[in-house]
C-alpha cells in the first residue's frame, strides 16, 4: 500500500507522527507491506513559498492508494490566508479533483469517553453519517455585486444533481446493509428547499425500492439536530447532502466526546483516485510542538484508511490492520475516563505507544 502523508500545520505533524508509529506496529504484525511519502502542502508552506496545490501536485497524489492528512490552516491571522484560501485550495480541491464524493463520519461513543448527553451510553450513540462531498453550496457558484455599498447583493447556489445524489444514496444503502440494524435515514429540508430537496427525496425513494431489506426514514435537518441530542439512538446510518452534513457531523462529534476523538474519510469508492483520511479537529497552534495533542482521532482515521482502502483495493491484510487499530483504540480510551482529551496528562507520543501496546 502506497500512502501519501500531508502532515500539515500546527499539531498535524505530531499526531500524524504518532499514528505512523502505530502503522509500523500493526503492519509488522500482519505482514502488510507499505510505503509513506511526505508532501508539504499546508498554510505554512503557502506562506513560505506562495504555492498551495496545483494540478501537477494532484497528478502525483493520484499515484497513491490513500492520503493521510493531519490538519491544515489555523495559523495566526494573515491577510494572505483570507477567504478560506487554504481550505479551498487544499481540502476542497482534493475532494473535487480526486472525486472523493463520500464523506464518511462514524459517530461512536468510546469506552471511558464522556458525552455531554446525560444518561446516554455507547448503546445510544453508535451511528454513521454518509455526507455527499462534492456538490451543494460547496461548488462555489455565486457572487457579490455592488460590494461595499448599501446596495450590496450576494448569492450562493445550492447544487444538487441526480447523479451526485443517487451515487451517494446508493453508497449509504450498501453501508446500511452491512450494519446490524439495517436502517437508513435521509436528512434534508424538503419543506423549504423544494427543488434540491425534491431531487434528493425522489432519488432516495426510488433507490429504496431496490433495498427491501433496509428500513428507511426521513428527517428535516432541524429535527435531526434535536434527535441527535435528545434521542441519538434513533439513528443507525444517515445520508445527507454536503452543507447539512457539515453541520450535523460536527454535532455528532460533540455528542461522542468532542473533536479530539472524531475520525473521517473522504472516499472515492470506485478507487479511480485515492481516498483521503483525516481527524476532524483543527491544527490547534496554541499547543503545537508541546507533545500535548491527543492523536486518537488521527490514529482512528488511520484505522479507517486501512479498512476502507483495503476494501476498495481488495487488500485483506489492510482491512485486518484497520480493524485491529479500531479495537486497540477502544482498549486505550478507558484510560481517559474523567480527563480532558486535550489535557489528559498523557503526551502525544505516549498515547501512540499506548495504542501500539494495545495491539
């Protein structure tokens, strides 16, 4: 397996470093052959060189099986970083150019991790969000006229294609079929967004006819937010368009204990280009270089990388390694009971060793 590594900014190099030590351990135990290649793309690299990410860089990345990303951006205010230049220039460009049309976000309460939801346990918080990753408001269609005047007008267009919605929905049905409850909920806002919402809802209903073994449901996005807080146990698998998915997946991370535990994958399920895996937390420049960052989210993202890329590429050893990392993380998280994930008293390197020991 060929893995491209973008450590990024802030704590990114530290948490990625800890995860690569875990990779070394699990690969040796399962006879998994792999290589890693570092790439410098980051806010710091842009400020130092003026280079973000171009088509030639993307072409190089296409030679790999998967990408492991630490964190980018989050540096002190600099006018050169205004307008989300790093987020658009690195994250969105890679998602779009590599056709990573699925954003996979597990929402699981791990042993020893506290949830802000009273009386909820891991039995109640255990679902996965399938977020469409290449359409919707993130396409960047829109503009501003008369900027800076009292008559300023801005618009941003929500894009929903039948092709984009259906391929995401089909992926979600297939995923729901692998889970014990076999339940899939579509989340949208069809009562107000009656054009884009109608395309999604009709696609969902028509595809559902091919999956008679899957129980289905629909929630408006505002109702979904209420259910996630009051009754998260109603969810097993969720499929959701890009903008609403961006919001509810961070809420999911919060109820599962915070960003420090949340992993994610940007998937190209057909394997025509590499998928990219990353923790959902930021670069946390205030604690960078101090061996304070908790690498669990990155290590779990590495496990997701191995499992999902292994399935896409037919690499059974990689799938096994990914499953073992997931199990090892669950053995380690009880040691954080009663502690803050970010201020646990364990060093970044130490937590990496704890996971390796659990393997």
